C-alpha cells in the first residue's frame, strides 16, 4: 500500500474536515498531520470527534433533515471543488472543459474502482443510480415473452422501466414480496430461486432496499442465478459509501449506485459497474460508435455534460476515506439506533427495519399504528421543521428516517420528542 493511500485510511475525521484534493501531495502530508490529533480508539459515540465532521457541512440548522437518503448535502470541500472546476470550465469551455478537465475524469474513475475493488475499465461515471440501472434494463437483449424478475419493494422508477419494456417489447415482469423485515438470508435466496421460471432472462435486486433499509444477500443470489445462466442487475443506490463492502463481497456482473447519497458527492453523480466480459453485450442507453463496443466509456456517451460535478467526486472520496469506511458505517448505524431503540419501546410503534447490523445500517422505517404516515410527515414539517419521508406501500407504511454524518444527537432528540408527542396525544385535528 502506498504512503498516500495508507494516509487516507489512517487519518480520522479531523483530517477529513480539512483535507482538500491539493493537500494530498506527499510534501504536504506532514503539515496536515500536525493539525490532527491521532485517533486510535472507537469514536462511534464520541460527540466531540463527530462535531468536527458536522462542521464540515453547510447545512441549515434551523431544520432537521432526516431525508438524506434521497439526496445528501455535500461537505464544504466538495462544494468548493465543484465551484472551482465550474468557474474554470466557463473561462473557455471548448478548451478548459473539454481538453483540460475532461481527461481528469480518468483519475476519478480509477479512484472509484479502487474503492469498489474492481478494474477501472469496469466503472462508468453516470448521473445517478436510475441512469445506471436503466442502461442495464434497456441494454439487455430481451424477446417477447421473456421474463424479468424483481420484488415488490424495488425502487419505483426501476419497476416502471421494466413495465415500459412490457408495453414496448412484450416482455413479462414478475414480482414477489419479501418479509418486512427479514433476518434470514437463506429465505431470501430461496424466494428468488422459487420464482425463477424457464422464461426468466434477468433479475433485478436491491443491495439495500430504499423504503426499509433492508440489506439483501447479494452474493448468494447472484451466484445462484449465474449457475442458471441468469444475469442479476444490482441496485446499490443506497449502499455505496454507506456501509463497508467491496465487489468481492457481491460477485455481481452489474452494479449501480448514486454518489450524491451516502458518498456525499455532487448532486447528479453516479456510477455503473459492468464486469469486463459483459460490456460488449450490454447496449448503452445512448448510441455509441461500434469502435466502443468493449469500452466502458460507451455508457457515458450522453452528449455535452459538465466536468465539474464528476471531478469533485474526488473530494467526496477523500472525505469518505479520511473518516474511514468502517468508522463511518458504525457511526451511521449508531445514529439510526439512537432514535429507533427509543421509539420501538413505545406502544403502537412498529419498526419495519431490522436492528441487526448485518441486515441494515442508517435507514430506518418506523410506523405509529393508528396514525396516517402521510399526515405524520406533514405534521413533523409544519410543526417541527423536521424532514422525513412518508412511505405508503401496498404491503406496509411508515416514516423513512435517514440521518447522516451531519446529523446531531440534539436533532434526533427533537425527532424522538415530536414522535412521542404524537404517540401520546395523536395528531392535531385538521382544519
């Protein structure tokens, strides 16, 4: 491991708050280290430590943002990097953006590949997980009557994508339900396998389900399906940068994620992983020349696009690596447990998320029985300036709560207090 990479993984959150892309040159490292108090102990509940991280954000503290799972604010260093690249782009875009900045995407590609644990020629930079997943969903050759399999809890846009292929191409979308929550990986694998038919040509599955935070056993499913010759598209929109894993932990052929969620990268950035021997047979969403058939960059052929957003992913990676993936995962799970373990003790409270660490992390979905979840979300915002996500699913309902590194315990206390008020007194009468 190089000194530079070792440095990225050993420094703590104080380093992450002050590091910039330019600071990570060998001669600057001793100077940066002088500003850092070494951290070797478990800091999961060390609020002084995490205060330094919280200070790296520019969030509005007059409200409580518990929907960072949709899109998260980026740290100041990410915002500043993006603004700097954008300013430079506008000096003379045909030169500064296309000839100077655009080639620097390759460095970002290499760093993302290193973080994911794959070859850089298997990573495409996209605008979000939806785009990455639709490349796979539209890119596979399917015939009328071919079946694709997914769950009833997969992301709505991706279900809509396959339903459009049903109308347009005559394929058949099959869906099945999962336990809520699930703490039996073997049961999940068996459910996927039992719904495979002789006509199944592809499977779409979540790494982490967005509406419950359930982590699914990706590797056993992909390996089971591979033995049957069925490709698996993995929706990792909420996983990358959230909890610690590598590609070897998944063994998948296709993986998609949004980087503006848990990696805290600029809004409108995502990644697509395609195993190298699968690139040639997966069509891009927008046309690319025949000469690019085996080039991962064919999935980036979208016409004119900004360089600034993608280059600033580098700062988000530095921030993430400076904190440390395992340290970050433990803190995120601690924040979820902080509010969830208090509320779950109350009457009429039902948690649709497992609290076991192997099955979840920071996302938690909670229901107050007898209270309409949509009305609860409106009340929390109108009366307490708390943002959370009402989930109204055919199989369940609940409030999805997604804290993040910028979230303070005081903000979570405000949320718990507001929820307890509703538990005891109900919602105010309408009108």
